[in-house]
C-alpha cells in the first residue's frame, strides 16, 4: 500500500447543494485533495473526537466549564490564512470511513473511500482538534443539521454572534 498523504492545511466548508461538508486539504507537496464527508459519517466521528478531548483532562467538578473555556480559547487562536483552493484539487472523492488512530498527545484521522483506493491523513493536536471541531460545528449550523452529537459546552458557540465567512480553515 502506498504512503498516505498527510494534510498540512485544511479548509472545512458546508456545501448546501451537496448537503455535505467539503474538506479541501493541501499536502506537504502542495497537492490539493477534496474529500466529501456526509452528515452520517460526521455523526459517528464527532462523539469519538469529543470523548478523546474530554479524556485529556483530569476528572473535576464542572469539567464542562473548563471544556467550554478551552473551546473559546481554541476558536480565538485560529490563524487567518487563505482558503485551500478546492478548484485546484487533483482528486475529489467521498469518504465512507475514518480510521481514528490515537497517538501520544494527538489523533490521526485517516479518511478513506469505500475501496480504500483514496485516503488522506490528518494529524491533530488537542488544540488543532478543538479548532477543527469548532469549524465542523459551524458547518453543522450552516447545514441546519441536528446538534444531538455535540456536547452542550460546544453548542454554546453557535449562540455567539459570528461574522465569519462561509468557509473556515
């Protein structure tokens, strides 16, 4: 099996016509890949990612407040950068599975298609994971998708006024 391309930059955007999330990722060599992700797959992935984040903290009273504060901090720390240009993609495909690989201090997500012919990896530190979860939650809001898979401490951000663009990176 060939090496899996690891994405270094990512733009996450809800696409209303597709009713899916489009991940436009750029690898180390500069190649752009578009991965389409369905609500169903994200509904299965999101609780797993949230559980991993919660497990990074020691159990304490009012842990939800700590988590909420860390989410706000992560959201404020997202660097401004240009979007990964989806129109320059050398490949575009639908992810049907995501392998979650737990590593010391990070998660590695491997998105793949049904036949595992196409796959890309995304390595996320706890901060980067929080930032990406914020972006996914915004996509859920834009798609008017049910928020049942999201913890309350994350849903609070949707109530905050936002002047963010359609795409988030």
